[in-house]
C-alpha cells in the first residue's frame, strides 16, 4: 500500500471555558490514502467535523481551543504551521466543502467573484482567465447556463445549486484531498442524489481522495471505500465498507445499522439506540458507550477500562474495533437482537 496522503496521530481537541473543559476529540488516529473515499460516520457531537476542521486549522479563533497531536499532509505537520503557511495549503492541496453553503457564500458578492477569488489566491491567472475557468467549473458541476449564473448573487441560486457552487470552489485548484462535511444536509432526496453524482465526478476528475463526513449510512454504503465510526470523540470501529456493513464488530455500529430501514421488511423493525450521547464535559469512565450498550451487561471491565482500537482478527488487519467483547458480535444477523436488547 502507498503512503497515506493525510495521517492523523493522537489528535486531541479540547474546548475550554472558565467553568469546564470539553474534550471534543480524544486521541484520533486516521490515515487517508490517495484516491480513496473514507466515510466518517456517527451521531451529532461525535467529533466528526471537529476532527477534520482541526486538521485544516479551521476551528474558530474566538474559541479557547487546545489542539495536540500530529496532522501530517504529505509528511508536513499542519499543526506546526503558521497561519500564512496554512492559507497556502488550504484550497490548493486540501479543500473543504461545507454543509451549509448559504452561510459560506458571501451574499453581497456575485458567485463568479467568489470563484475567481478561490482561483487567483493560488494561481497566476488574469481576470479574463479566472472568469473563463469559473464558468468552466460551474459547467462541470452541472449548473445550467453557467455564463449567466456566474454573474448572479447567491440568493438567485437554489439550495442544490449553492451546494454545486461550493463543490466548484472546492475543486477549483485540483486539491489532493476533498473534505465534504454533510454535503446533502437539508436537500430533497432527488437533489441529494444529484449532488453525490457531482461530487463523485469531481473526485474522479481531480483524482482526489475524499473524506465524507455524514450521519447517513446509506450514503456511506454507496460512496465509501472505508468507514470510520466515531462516538464521543473517539474512533470505535474502522474497516472497509463491505466488512463494516456485513460483519460489524462494535455494539454502537450494530445499533446504527439497526436504525436503517430494511426495505419495509417487518422482520427487521427500526430499533433506536437507547439513551443519548454522553456529555463531552463528563464522559463516563471506561468505554464511553457502556451506559447504552446491551453487550456490557453490567460488566466491570466495560465501566472501568477504556477499550483500545485493535484488530478484529490477524487475517483482517484493516478491520478494527474498540470493544472489549467484540468476539461476541457475530455479524448482521445479530443487528435486531442486540438493538432490541439495548432498547429493553
């Protein structure tokens, strides 16, 4: 296997206030390899977006944030770079496609002006060349009448078109890494499918690797090569997409799978995971998932000892789980039973 394009090691992110400290990310290790799509999945507050925003140096400056660990992009540690160095890398080597384009597009600037800015920061283009490239990008992402739309303000765009415009900005400089943060949030189902087609085509065109942050497991099954499941700021399971969906080895992953509709099959009713995600300011001791886990069954090890992310088997080194008793989980046939036990 080639060396990873992005390598995250022991990344920790804390948000501090006068009253308390919230650990949003608790020691994440993650590799993303050239050309692959990695799906990062979990409930809201699990640390998915914060992990990637910290990697890009995009956490808000107004927050009291402590970030530690390493984030290596082609061997360079992004966490040790000065803001000016990071600005040269963001948009050129790595780009973010945010989940809410309406708040990211400047409402008083025409879309074409914002596209030209993304281009001219990193490329020596004349105004005419930047305009031509901007129109070409809008055409690439499927926006109709790109010459006309190039000169319009964001309010004239629909939600799906605004998301396409953000994808166009993301791929403008052919980055090696695209980070898509909930790219289909608040879009209708048909528009969601169109946006994912555009994103797939954009990735193929630029040969970029893609980090897809979402809570939509259906999207992960369709798009991802590998899956990373996060809970309470930690990775609890990782592996290739087929293995994770056929043979999940963490109770949290099992619970997520049980919440997926099974095509109207009455034998597989939707069963939610009981309880709520933990307060990140007071994460329970031991395994953070044990208060909601049927597999724990009051075992002291679950409540006292933090499980390490380890290989499920010697034969499958790519499949890893952070559960003390993952040997007791036997694949998809157990989804409903375990989930029902969690709910009872």
